[in-house]
């Protein structure tokens, strides 16, 4: 246990001096393996065994599908659909930002790609219409947190593979929480629109133009329906759905929209391979870290300490959420979910919390961190696009973060929010 304590301390020290998370995990874990004299060949076997999972094969294909659709220029098509749906209301472009994030998140499943693809179009447009730069950047960064919650989601795939939970059920469970995040952020926009008299669209969209807008975007909008429909009705597994999504995205981008050449497709595949490699390093390093904790039964010890304390169940859940929120402020959501899942699972079992519900409130909590200062990557992306300083955006985004936290608490204490839809299909 001494080496476990040293491992954890070293990990946070390395993070504090800004060592990349995968290398901080590997270096700190090495202390444990050397200390307890684990042969390096066993370490290598455990490292490789991490990827001996059919489920994890879905990750590179979902990454590829998202990158192809982003490269195909679907952002503009989705923005036009969202603008048509929102209509002539005060702050309509802020609402459009949130709605298009829901649609784009259902296609890419990642937050940063949402911020860059949508922000590069909407932030300049919002500023030209009279919105402040900091508010435009804040709503873009905040709405991008829906990407990893609305299925398909890389976080759900990784959590499901660790917690031995059905990926299909995780995708189904994410629908209502993702919608709640969007609605809560719209409530913030509504308040802001009234208080600051935000601009609104004045011109009508002709019916013929509406038909054109839907026709141009329909194939992109069908992608999440094909993926989720195939998974929900048991036609394909999540991995098979990811492969279908990648091929479907390539076909419509190259032959229907004609916005992607074969040469550029090769480039997108290379970029996806690099991103997959980055995610894989994180997964492998976090898996070794988690195995070291499990080998010393640290999760069980932690769970027993909390379960035997005088704290009530709701108090323990508050403490867990506070810990997750602080962790999400300094660490990316994927390594965070890989580290905390094996630690908290024994505790959730003792508290009789469904693993689906646990996965949802942990995911929503941790993904809020990508838009939370000081390390939020979506904040940095929005700051670069908007040209507004991080400090100003950080203040403007606070109401949206409060809205996300409200959703985290609702998912934490109302199991039906995450369990209702999966129960319909089981």
C-alpha cells in the first residue's frame, strides 16, 4: 500500500508540472511495479491485453466517421437546420448553437471537434450580429459538452468496457441526460436574452428554402439514426455500427456532397489514426494504473471506508461528485473515467446504485470539465476562435456550468432519468 500512495502522489506531482497525462500515468505506475517487483514481461502482457477487446474497436471507427463528417462540411448544413427549427426568437443564434451541438454531437461524439467545427462558423456570425465575443465563445464551449453525452459516445464505450455494462444500454441511457443538458443551457440563454436584449432573426424562411435545407442535411442527420437504430434493435453491435458509420460518412461525403476527395480521405484516415493512437496510449496507461490499484484492493478499501462511515448515501454521492468535478477541471474526461471507474465501482455496488446510472452521472460530471477553467480544452479552442481572453470567457460560462451541475445532480438522485429508456428495450 505504501507504493500505491507513492504512485498516486507522484501522479499528481507530474500533472502539476504539466507532464502529459499518459506519461504521468506510466511514470507513476512504474514506481509501483518496481516497488513490488513485478516482472516487466507481465507488465507488457497486461498492457497489450488492454486492447484485447472487440468493443474498443469501435473507437477508431467512430473517430474516423466524425472526422469525415466534419471534413465534409456538414456544420453549415446542420446550422441551417437548427436556425430553421429555432425560428425568430431573441437570442436565436445562441439557441442555434445549442441545437446544432445536439445534432453534431450525435454524429461525432466528441466535444473539441464540436467546438472547433461549429465555433469557427457560428462565433464570427454571432459577433457580426451584435453578440459579445465572450458570450459567443462561452455558449459554444458549454454546448459542446453535449457531444460526449448524446450517443454515440467514446466515453460510454470506454466506461462500458471497464464496468462490463452493455454499450447499447449506455447509449440509450445517455439520451435523456443529453437532452436535459441542452434544455438547461437553453434556459440560461433565455434568461440572458431577456436581461441583455439579445438580437433576433427578423426575416422569414420561405417554405421552398426549408425544403432545400432539409434535403441538403437529411443524409447527415440519418447517420446517428442508422447507428442508434441498428444498435437498439440488435441488428448490429456497437463496433459493427461504428464501421457502418465510417463507410456511410465516406460515401455521402465523396459521392453525394462531393466535398471530400479520395486524396483528402487518405489524409483524414491518417489524422484519425494519430488521434486513435493518442486515445490508445491514454487507455493503456490508465489501465495499468487501475490494475495497480485493484491489485492492492485499494478500491475495495476506499469503498469500505466510505460505506462504514456515518455519512448518508446522498452525502457520499455529493462527495463523489465534488471529487469528480475537481478531477474534471484538471484532467481530460477519457483518462479520468478510466481511473475512477474501477475505484468507485465497488462503492456503487455497496450503495446499490445501478452501473448505468453511475456511468451517466460520472460522465456528465467529468465532461463538464472540458468547459471548466483552468484547463478546459473547449475553453481554449473557443478563446482562440473568438479572440476573447480566457478570463472573460470563464466568467461568461459560469451560468452554463451551473446548468450542467444541476443536470448532474438530477441524474445522480433520480435513477429513472438514465434507466427509463434502457428499460423499454430490455
